[in-house]
C-alpha cells in the first residue's frame, strides 16, 4: 500500500511538474502544426519559435542546453521546433520527441548534419521530421486519431500562448484523470489532501507562455467550472510544496531551494473558470547559471534511470548467455585471433547473437577475421544498437559522436576485461556480485562501440572517468547480472577492488 501511494504521489508530481516547469521537457508549433504532433497519449506540447532559435537569449543560452538548441536549429531549418512529451504504460518512462518541418534537404543530408551531435537519426512523418529523444519508449511517430474534444482543448490552449518565444500546452489525457478518480478518492496529504477531483477537474489543460530573456512565466490553467478553479487555486501552494517534498533524489538541496524560491515568487489568481499563475523569476539566481543544469539534471534523472537499468540488464543477459554458450566471457577462445590473445572486435560485438533477431542479423555482417576498423567492418560503426546509446544531449554539453558508446567494461590485469586468455566464472574469485562488469563513463571517454577499447582506469583515482547523474551516482552492472547506482564518492581503493575480480579484496558495493 505504501508503494502504491508513493507511486500515485509521484505520478501527480510529474503532472504538476509538467505544468510548472515545462521549459525542462517540452515544446509546440504553429496552430496549424500543433494538431499534427498531438497523439492520444500526449501530455504536453511546447514550441520554441524560429526567432528565439535564430538568436537564443536568456535561459536558452545556458551551456547545458546548447546541444539541444543546436539540434533544434538543424531540424527546424529556420522554422519553429517542437518537443512532445507522451505518456507510456508507465509514468516513469515517458516518450519525448523533437519535431521540425521538412524542407528541401533530404533525410540523408539531414542525418549527416546531425552526425556528432549525440542526437538522431531523424525519420520522416508526413511533412515533419522527427527525432526520438528517449529511445526506451518504443512507439510509432505516425499520426493517430485524436477525439474531437482533445482537439478543441488543444486549439483553446494554443490560443492562450500566442506570440510567445516558448509556448507550452499541457493536455493530460482524460482517461488518465478518470483512472485517478476511480482509483484514488483523495489527494495525498502532502499535496494538500481533499478530493482528487480538485486536481482532475481543476486542470483540464494549461497554456503556458515563457519569456526566456525576462525569465517570466504565465500559465492559464483551464478548469471545468468556476468552483473547480477556486478549489485548485486554494491548494496550489500545497501542490507545489508536495512536489518539492516528493523528489526522491539524494543531494537535491540545490534543486529544492530553487523550487521553493519559485513557489514563493508565484502569484495565483482566479478567473471565471480558470486559474492564472504568474512567475517573475528575473531576480531568482537559483534559476540561472549552474542551477539550470541542476534543475534539468535532477528533474530528468528518474526518467533516465529506468532506461539505463534496462540497458545494463540487456547487456548482462547477453554476456551471461555468451558464457553459457562458449563456456567463456566474451571474447571466446575462438574469437581471440590477434597477438596476445586479443580480438579485433569489442565484447559489445561478440554478444550480438544473444540480443535478438536484429542484433543477430547485424552480427552476421561482421567479418570476424578482421579488426573493427577494417574497410569492411568500419561501415557497420554507424549501426550501433540502441542498447549501447544514451540521449546524452539532454543533460550535458558534450555530444557523443555517432557510433560511439559510453558503456564500457573496466579493463586491467585483474579485471574481467583485458585477460589474455578466455575464462569463465571460476576465475572470478572475489565473487560475481562484488565485481563490476560495466560502467558508464564520461562523454569525452566514449569509444567506437565495435572497437576492443574499454575503461582503463588510473589505480590511484579509478572513479575519475565515470559519468555521474545529478544525485552523484554511477550506473554499473555487476558480473552476477545485477544493476546498481553506486555513489561516486566511494573510496578510490573501494572502486579499484570492485573493478578487479580476483585481487583478494571482497567489498560490498552498496552503501546507505
């Protein structure tokens, strides 16, 4: 029951966050184009207009946003750019897409321009070009039938955000609201309590206008009636405070301070059947500079965490199946054809036969007698499976080159990667649950996914090259197949012992 309540509370927090902090997630086009990107599962649509993209200013010039702004400029070709935020079966795995209007540039030329940005490939959908920013949500980019009521709500919301540099529309699917009403009769106490209808009927849709230069936000939240608008306005401060308290992240003090500053600076008024929310954040230093990265990173962290854990589980299952088939971790004895018992291809290539039909087909195209950078094999570099990639540009200013990955194995004399001969579980004397198999490294350490290159760490500072999320955690998988998020500030000796499989030091990777 406790888990159920927490899930419900966080689900509500996600919706409130979408309304109050849409700049961190989404965007929408001209009225005529907004309907083209609307799906039955769309929660929000946000537009960044062509003028703001041509000459970014204010919050749009934050260093952390530059990779995304660059891709918007490429994709939009001088027009508006949009992002859509769509719900998937789990509230924790949203689908985020970037849209631009097609021009005379071919899709191949466009994707060539995107090479090296960390985004792509783009695909065509009618007269739009689309990039999936969150590839863990497998869904179609084609237009689906949307009921008349939602289309009318979208039109009404778009009318409230005209002539705005960043125009946001939040449109919660009514089926979700009905499900909440049937499942939970009241709001959690931390969100103000009272009937759940205070939220579901008080927030039919929202139109949000954002000025990135003056750092002002104005939201028009449409309610079903005047009484519903009044009820929502009364609990709005508690909803925001509930959102702050519900953030399930460690080391989130900076983010929470910024949110509290926003909450204190927000003014709420009630119209005939709508709530008007205004924020002037021009004097709030917590929303500028380094805090933008904190706000984006820590808000997106829970959404990315699931994707990364799924990637690690997929890779480790393939590694275990390889070990079962060849009685050896990759590369097998048969694959070690180079001097020193090495392979010319990475372990990431050698496990492809254990990752499904598409990966098996890709595997069959490699010439196993040649190195990764041979004339034949190098052509396959651009076809990196999604499991080895990440939507890195959302959270960092360093783009990852196309065909490169940040999922590496610790490599060394006593690590599972870097052994001169094929070996199996018996050599992991420190225990598979105490030995790290895969970690995510910083973007600047990314390697070609097909190359037999991995993470050669410095023994005195083994964690220096590891990538961390906003909470200071490192994504890692152990040789037993389990995936974890470990604090980066573990002692250097602890990291070294975790990387080495038979150094005689057994350490517990978990720390409260």
